[in-house]
C-alpha cells in the first residue's frame, strides 16, 4: 500500500486487545468495547491468521493505481497496475524480485530503459531500493499499515460487501505515507472480527490521494519460488 503512494509522488500494531485476545478468548460480541479496543481486537485476530490477500485501489492527481497482494509470513507477491502499466513484485523468504513494464520502471527508478522491461530483476537487501519495493509485502509489514491513528471513534453496525461491519474512524496511519489524512477501518461484527476494508485519504508530498483496501483469504498459506534467470540489479544501469 505505502509503496504505491511513495512511487506515485516521487513519487505499533502489535499492541493487543486488553488481556491479549486469542482464538480462545474472543468476546461473543463487540458491545461495550471502545473503538480502540475493537481495532486492537481485530488486528490481534488478523495476526492469529498470519496471512491474507489485500486488494488496493487508489487515485492521485494524474494517476490511478491498484494492486492485488498475497501477503504471507515469509513469502509474498504483488501484482500491480499504475494507469495502464503493469508489474509484479515477489518476495521469497527475504529475497526480492521485480518484473515491471517500462512505464513503471520509469516511475520507480526515474529512467526509461526498455531492455529491462518485463524481465525479472533481483534486488538485494543492500540495495537502496530493497525497502521501498518490499514495504507492505509480507503480512507483518502490510498489517502494520492498517490501524487508524489518533483518537478513534466507532459507528453503529452497518453493511459493507454484504458483511455486517463496524467502522473505526481516525487519522491516516503514518505507514500509509499520507499526511493530513483520514482513515476508516471496517471491522467484521462477527467473530473473529477481522478487518474487511480500509479507506484512507490525504496528501502524499502535497498530492491529493485516496486509497481503498479490501481483505480476504485470511490464513491461506502463500509460498513462491525464486524466478529463474533473474538479473541482479547491480548488472543493470538502473540507478
């Protein structure tokens, strides 16, 4: 999620619900809980699952962008679009690989180089590009972007995507890369009270930006293999 916002404009969650919620100690309903307690409970349940698919759709001035990411504990893969351009980023137990169209290469690296378009490139941890590209891929780094910040308020029970939800409202999580922003996390009103969707808006480096992320396939194991023949980024002329 955050990697999109940064690219377009250049473009602790581990706290638990009171008592440390687990699959065995979930309340029968959310009545009487504060907005903060509901958010913590939802994210603690998410950590118990340990993986999910998150689908992002966003807009910034001059751009539309989206992604579908399978986020596991060690492996993850993101399929992304920026306007009509496409790309894939894959993380395999810490090893990072990317395959992108020339349009996205130009956005990410600041240069156009068609000979590397749609070819797998490996990016080591020592590269300055490793953190920007890998941010938000694994489950832990993705879920750290989800909790709204600031003073939280809650809505009455509503319906979203045919699911009964409670909306938790606050300011945008700093990990999303949005300033002066607002964020709403929609939490399922049914045990285990997992996140259903988040919606955020604000500015990234002064550019108005909106983002919607939906969550599904909780607890599904995701494993990927390193792509054969990936070109080390040190062997390219990408900066």
